[in-house]
């Protein structure tokens, strides 16, 4: 999995949003909101290629979470990115 070029994470207070940098007219219905854990994964990933297994390992190393729960969280995160057209 890889984040597509042109998308970036922006921190607004305690919130994290993903937008396409080339947007001249921001459609706020199309913004992608991330929690702190998803933002951690995004920041770590950058625009490099990552496997689901690598992302699960990142979560278990950074947070006190069981591998099974980390797997579910990564699947949800990756699914959201792919469904939103942000990752491939």
C-alpha cells in the first residue's frame, strides 16, 4: 500500500485532516479526518510502499496494543484510505 502523491496530512489543533495539496476550492465534504493513531501511521508511512504486516508491527511497537487489535485497526485504516482514493 502506498499513499498517492499530492495528498498530505494537516494538523489543526487536536485534529488531523488529509487533503489534496492541489485543491483550489476545498470541498469540506471530501476531507478525510484521522485520529492520532492513524496520523501516526500516515506520518511514518510518508509516500513509501508499506505492507499491512509492517503497519501492524509499527502499531504494536508504538502503542500498548495486542497484535490482533492492531491488525483490525490497520485493516480499517487502509480500507478507509483506499476507499477514499488516497492510497493504492
